[in-house]
C-alpha cells in the first residue's frame, strides 16, 4: 500500500545562504539515500559557526513538532572548535543521535551548544559510530546514510556511549530572527520587577535604554522593548521554558546592538 504520510527531514546547517551549493549537495544525497520512500526535505540556514543559534532553532522546531518519529532532524554546524590544534584528515566533532519525548529523532554534530537546548527533552542521547574524518564535507559524504538507517530502524551504529552535551549559556543571545529581534536565554520572570520601567542593556559593545513590557509591542512605535517573547517550549516535568526578547518596534534591535552572534553575553540593570 502506498504511504500517505511523508518522512520530513529538517536540515539545520551553517553552510551559508540556502542558495549555497552545499545545501543542494546535502539535500541531493539525502534524497538518494531515502530512495523509494515518500520524503520531503526542508533546509534552514544559521550563521556560520554559530552553535547557539543552531541549538535554539533546533529546540524551537523539534520540541514543538507534532510529526513524531516520521520527523527527523539533520543538524550540522561543525566549526571544529573542540580543538585548536591542526586537524588531521579534516576530523571534527562527532555525530550524536537523540530521540525526544515526542518521538522526533535527531542526528546532529555534537559541537558547542548545537544540542544544548533539546537535551532536557531527550529520552535517549547516544554517540553514532560513523566516520568523522577523511572528508572536509562529512555531512555530504558520511552522515546522510545514517538518516536512512534510522528510518529503517537499523540502530546497529547507535552506540551505548552517552556524549557530554553542555547546558545552553545563560544571559546570552539565543537567536536573532528575520526582523532583527533578539531572543535571549533570559528567564522573562526576571523582568517582572522592572515592568514598565527602563533598563540599561549592553550587548556586543553597545548599550541602550530599553523599556520592559508585558509583550514586545507594549511600547510606542520606534522604542526598544524587552519582554516575554514568542519562543519557548513545554518541559517534560511540567511547566514551560520561556525566553525574554529584545525588539525595536518598526526597526531592528540587532542593528542597534551591532548584530550580535549567538552566545553573546547580555548584561542589564535598572536604568
């Protein structure tokens, strides 16, 4: 009987703009390994080497997924920052497998904070026994075949070794969206005592006065505002993880703060 529900493969990577040849090559290789199956592949670009924004996007999209085990994520932001020494044969950070409590499965390079935002939602985290050296382009040459093995429920290369995944950085830039809104890793409950007041915020060498509001539109047009943002997800033990967000109405908060990268510290205090 013909399958009616597709497998959705979400690619999150730092190859450059979606028009970059690397996305095309990886996508073609995934379709090749998934031959004979009903598959759709969707690619999302994150800034080069930015594992924090990679991890934030993964957390927001994977934890909220309602597609269960038919949704697989392929995550590849691999700056090879695990060692500053020369890398023999293009060796880099290893590949990890994760299964979340909603059934979603993830294959991701365990680099920096790429997997930090989803680790609390994972019921399984394991190291993958796959080649991590011998090609500059591992995400094209070695990793896509693992997606098909997961779909076929072939777990022979999923080891019993649990990799170390760090916590995501506190008080930092988590993600910068297309509007220039800065999603921070700050618990918005910490803003309550400043509600309706201005705070002094410093990011990436720039300091501005920002008004704290109940929502990001709780300021006049043109103002900077800091409030509970739209991102966040339910926690396995109950409750919800939420994040504060800094925006400029009808403008770009990212431009005000010199276009910060993920992980940039966010310091703030009463004005």
